[in-house]
C-alpha cells in the first residue's frame, strides 16, 4: 500500500507541471489566434528557433544556463522557507563583480583558466554578500525578506546603471556599457562550429551539487527541516536563523555566478539590459520544478528554449518577442493555480494510505 501511495504521489508531482505547461501553451495559442496569427506556425517557429539547427540548440543552451543557476538559487532559499525575490539584483551584483575584477586582473597576464576562475569567484562573492543582506535582516531584525530582497534588487540595478554610465564606462564614453573583456577571460566554446560556451556545464554541475547537499548531507536535512517547520526545527537543535542567512548566501552566490557567466560567455561586457528578467523568471523555473534541483535543469532548458524560440518566431512571422514573457508568466500562473489541487490530492491519498 505504501509503495502504491509513493508511486501515485510521484505521478502527481510529474503530472502537475506538465499540465501547467500544456495549459499555458493552450491559452497562449488562443490569444495568438484571437490576434490573427497562425498558432501552429508560431509554435513551429518556436521549435525551429530552439532546436532547428546546431546554432539554435547552442543558443538555447546558452540562454538556459542562467535560468538553471538562478532557479537552483531561488529553490534552495525557498526550501529553507526564505522567499528570495531579489535574484535579479544578485545577478547584477555578480555581473558587476565580474566586470570590476576583470578590469583589475586583465593587467596581470594570468593564464586563461586562472583568470576565468578568479573572475567567476568574484561573481560568487559579490552575489553571496548581496544575498546575505536580506537574509541577515530577516534573521536578526525580523524584516520581510520579500520586501527587502526586491527593494535591494532595484537598488543594485540602479547602481549598475550609475557605474556603466560613470566609473566603469567604456573609454570613449559613447555607450552605457563597460569596456569589452579581454579574450583570455572569455568562457571557452565547447561545441565546434557554435558559440555554445562552458556556462551550461557550470549550471548543471552546481545543480547536481545543490541536489547532493539537500538530499545527502546533514546541512541539507537542516535546511528542509527549518523550511517545513521552523519551530519544530529549533526544538530539535537546529538554528533557523543560521539556515536563513546561509541559504540566502548560497542563493545569492549562485545568482551572482549566473551574472558572471553571462558577461564572460555571452555579452563580453556589462550593460544595463544584460538581463531580460532572468532573476524574476527564475521563480517560475524553480516552482515548475517543485524546488527540485535536478528537475530545475529541465525547467531551465524549457525556459531557455522559450527565449530562443520566441525570438526566432518574431523574426519569421512577426509575432512580438514579448510572447516569451507571456508564456513564462502563464506557466507560473498555472503552476500556482494547480498547487492547491496537488496539495489536496496528496493529503487525501495520505489519509487513505493510513
């Protein structure tokens, strides 16, 4: 009976995200049809833009890397019962740390592997430190991490805007961006004939590491215990304030790393529009995967495919590229809408299995 319950529970966990994706595509298809577009042609264009060629697949994987890292970062904070809504700001903090450290380290003639390692480490540190602020405010001051993290996100984005228009603006002072990074600092390409960079490997490796921490270590058990019942965890000897701060630091560090990888692998410079909303969409990535780091790899790939595919659709049949944001928002909407249903079914199954 117990095995049967677990099988049904697993089926439900798989079915609900699939239902959310299908529902989002169906509703979006109706909107496209109402606007006078050919829905099948639009979705065919999305597929071709994400999987139609080596170049398309490489672009899709490049766009998936930040979604995976940010999604895993958001997930570990959520698993510890901390709602990190400021991943976008931590992404920019990491990108800023990357640009600043590259501007210094370029003068030391370091080997590429060491130069890239140091720059990405600085992105981790910048993102982790910035993520620690809302964690500390929640743990020590009782502040709402939702409010503080999203406010700090706006602060960092505005600060980056000031930096790229002032202290670290490119030498000619013509554009709101930094000087292009040196070639030695760029992430290597890993697929011949394409611009697929090593960032996707970093994203997958860190997703696996976080999964191992959550499922196979004492620290991971403490995170999940504090997330499920803060008072019970404290009674059991777990310090929930430590869990809050540490999960925010890890979440911010992963978000910062995503920013660094975007600079070193794609843009090669820092500018204000470097993120199309990666940090905010990462919430949908994490929730769609039900906060499971392994499944986040798949949901991150989905969102990367939507971004790459919708850009192609816009070029092929003239549908606005903003459809990508609409689809992602609808996926999140349906994930949230199906959560009460999933919870109700699981509770009923649990009662019947007892």
